[in-house]
């Protein structure tokens, strides 16, 4: 009996302790805000302030709404204010970025949004700017507003006064023309910093990787392991390549950074410079063609021009003046050299290109089939003196026909397929692919495996996420952010 009496209080004490622990843990979770739990007040009552934990007074929220509403009407800038007790252990920068993107603060295309996030337990305020505001509200300006006007009030627990003071400073900067000169100078520094960071993080590593790949594969003129090529003139020495594609562009950026500070003019100068490097490439192309033409290797000239078609197509898109016109000249020149007059290898007499109808007598039946299928185009030339003939082969690289494993004619194609066993959620299936040669009639049937079906709820989740995303964006304009802004703690 004594044992029971001593045991029961112990049980009650343990249960009470466990209950208090669970209640404390539940309260902590309840108080911790997440991206999903923060209410988007723009959708509820068109308010710019989300204050789920009641940190700000209603009168303060009304004043903020009035200021930010007038600011949006005047400048189209959208500003969201979020004040929460806690975001747990999550980093405030990452939290602000995800919330900014989820809500889509700012106008789509202008990206002129601003998120002001105050997290009480971290004692930190964060300004998170859209791409379009990074010049007007650079990181240094955001930091200054927080340090001079907000943090001093926050230290005294005057969160209403501190938030209002910060928002009024933002409003003054965005609408007050007296700050234009200061903003312009700060913008220039920010833009140049962004350019230099972009060059260091993205552009120069790509140039370095390209240099290493070309060096290892022997594509430089002074490579110790040269790769065999007919076009040695196209190769640059290592120092020439580095000078042309790395050193000179870097000098251009530095000159404009130190001199005019004009970022737009710097980009335009780089654009022009890289365009003129193409003229250097054209000079090397001319050297290749002149050498091959001198040896009357017109087939090699045509192949050389063909290999450059895709390259010059993209250059025509990047530099439409003048290379849009050059691209069509490039194609015309290929046809010109294909039909260029040539001399007989045997007697050095002049040769004549035969017509499509006349050349058939000098082609085999398999070659005639290939021409009929347009998998290959043959050019036959006949000497007017000794009647010697020469033929050149121009494969159609977009043809569906391949070389037949039996007769080697380019007339082999996938003629059909069928499903033998359909795939299910429990097992894979099996199919059958048939290839047929139109010249020799060779038929090859091969089986292939069909992957097992996989159940997925992506359609449901995607539809729900898309609907929540569109609803979350709501009255915001669908803007985006690159992570600009600043944070201050106290």
C-alpha cells in the first residue's frame, strides 16, 4: 500500500512534466512562422502589411498602408512589410528571398518590389529589393536607413516608430528629386560591382575552361600535341588566344571603370570588340580557302564552308549587322565553289559538270537509289579532252536514311514499330522495331524494352502549387529579386 502511494505521485509528476514539455514545444512551433503560414494581406484586404503576431499597432498599419499606397500610385513601386515573432532557425536572407519570389512583389518586367522583413527573436530587420530597385536602393542605402532610422528605435522597443521612420525614408528616396545625384553615383558603383562580379564568377571561368580544353586537345598552333586538321590557318597561338579573348576585354572593362564610368558604353564597346574579332576569323577563313583553291581542292573548300554554317548562323543572330548578310553570302559561296570550274587530274584539260539526268549513266544503281531518296547528292564531272570522269559525294546529313548493314547503301531506315507487351505499373513492356533497306530489301527486326510505368502525384501537386502560386501573387505584380538589399541586427 505504501508502495502504491509513493508510486502514484511520481507518475502524476512525470505526466505533468511531459505535458508541459509538449505544450512548450507546441507553442514554440505555433509561434514560428513559415513561408506558407504568413498571410498575404494583399489578397485579404489589399493591405501592404502582414502582422500575424500583432507586433505593430493597427494605427501604425493604417499609416503604412496609406504611405505605400500613395507610393505605388506615384512610382508603381510595390512594398511589402512583414513582421513576425520567429522564423525558427532559418536564415533571414533565404527566408526573405523565398517569400519575395512566392508573393511576386513588384511589377512583372520592372521587378520594382521591396520586402521589409522584421524578425523579433533574431532582432533583425531585412530590406530585400527586386532587380529594378537595386540601382535606386543599393545595399549601402538600405543599410544606412536601417542603421540611422530604424535600429535606434528598435533598441528602445519602439517598433511602430522604427518601422514608420524606415518606410518614410524609403518613400523620400523614391520620390524626392533632390536625392537623384546621390542615387546616380551609388547606382554606378552598384552596377559596376555587379558587372565585375559577373565577369569574375561566370565569364572568366568559362574563358579559363575553354583555354584548358583547347590546350589539352591540341587546338592551339603551338600545341605540343597538335590535332590533325586541314585548317591550320584557323588556329591561334596560346598567347594570341588569351590576348584576344581575355586580356583585351579585361582592359576595356578597366578603362571604362576608371575613366567614363559609363556601364552602357562599356557593354557596347565589348560588343563591338567581339564583333571585330569575327573579322579576324574571316581573314583566317580566307587564308584556308585561298590555299585549298590554289590546289584546286574545291570539294574540301565546300566541306570547310559547310562546317562553319551553324557557327555563322548564331553569329548572324548575335551580330545582325553585318553578319546577317554575311551568313547568306556564306551559303552562296558554298554553292559557288561546288560548281567552280576544275581541271582533269589526268590530262589537265577542262572539265564539265554533268546534269542530274546525264550523270546517272556514270553512277551505280545503288548510287542512283541514294540520289532518288535524297540521302546523298552526287556531282559527276567529265573531262572534255580525255573523257575521264570524277565524282564527289555530298551526304544529306538531315536524311533519315543510314548505311545498310548488308549492302552499305544509304537506304536503310526505320520502317515501323509495334508494341508486343504494354508496360504496366508492375512490369516493363516490350516493343519491336523494324528497319528496311529500300535498295536490297534487307529487313532487320529488333526488340526493345519499354520502361515500367511509375505512379506520380505530380499533376495534383503541380495543379495545387500553381493555383496557390497564382493566388499568392494575387494583387502583387509578379516581380522577382536577385537578392539585393541589406540586413541589420541590434
